[in-house]
C-alpha cells in the first residue's frame, strides 16, 4: 500500500511538473483566463444592468465551457504522449498496480485544472465592487466547476488511454464529452422511460445548473463522482490489457 501510494505521488508530481515547465501549460492558463475575462465583460456584465446573482450565474455558465475544454486539452497528453514518445514502456514496466498509474495521471491533471479554476476567482470578487452576492453562491458554483472538471478529466484520461497521438486523444475525449452534453437534447425527442435516462445522463443541463444558481445538489455530486469513477475504472482496464497482453 505504501509503495503504491508513493508511486501515485511520484507519477502525479512528474506529470504536474511537465505541465508547469512547458509553454503549453502556461499558454493554456493564459488562454482560459483571457476567454473567461472577455466573456465576463462582454456577456456577464454586458451593456445593460443586471442583478448581481444573474452576473454570477452567467460567469459560471461560460466558465463551465472553458473548464471542459481545458480538461480535454490537459488530459490529451497524459497517456497518449507516453505512447507517442515511447516512454510508455518504462511506465508499463514500473512495479506499480494499474490503478496507481491511472490515479497518478488523474491527480496531476486535476491539480493543474484546479489551480486554473481557482485563478478565475477574482472575477466573481469584482461583483462586490458594485453589487452584493452571497459567498455561499460563489462556493456552490466553484464546487460545481470542480465536480464537472473532475468528470471531464476522467473522460479525457480514458480517451488518452485509447489513442497513440495527442490529437486523436483530444478528439476521442471531446467526442465523449459532447455525447454526454447533447443527451438533454435527445431526451426532448425521446419517449419515456428513455427520456428520463437520457436527461439524467446529461453532463451539464440537469446537474450543473443548480450549482450555477447557488445550490449544491447531492444527486449532481453523485452523478459527477460516478462518471469519474467509471471512466477511471475503464482507463485502468485499458492499461491492464496493454501491460499484460
């Protein structure tokens, strides 16, 4: 157990350092913060007066989009790059359980994404200059962003485990995310009981909106945790098959 935990931390630290020491990581941070700031000024604040809670809801609405895109781009290199450069031989030959390898990869991506999400906190804070909002609303919104980000990071990690190139990994991860996003559209044209199933599977509409509005819902947290665990389990099975075939 101790060796596995140490291995998880070593892999997570190595991959996190790769993000922080590369221009790609910082370009992504700058791009996400720039887009968030642009959307905040152009749409959340806009050209007409809005209530403070409406501004905050709009901020979390478009931040969810940039968070999902960033998560897919962050994870596309996690495993696919190892296969592309040939270093997967060293990783797969390491005396670690398959789950420890996947956990280390996932933790590194989540650490980087979490830092990126927290860097945007100054935008909701600006609302206090001319408005009044509840701190609980901000905390609920960020809880939703972290939960959503966790699910998409797990999806992207799974996509990266299937691909040999980072581009293909990004396409696979993005396709899975889009498929879950459009479930609510399919639910509108599907008859019960499948409509209810598709609505529940929606990555955004049913589960993220309560967080966006300042409400933490248990079923939303359970949904995102379930997606995360299922995708990480699937990734573990792919790694296991590749190591022992």
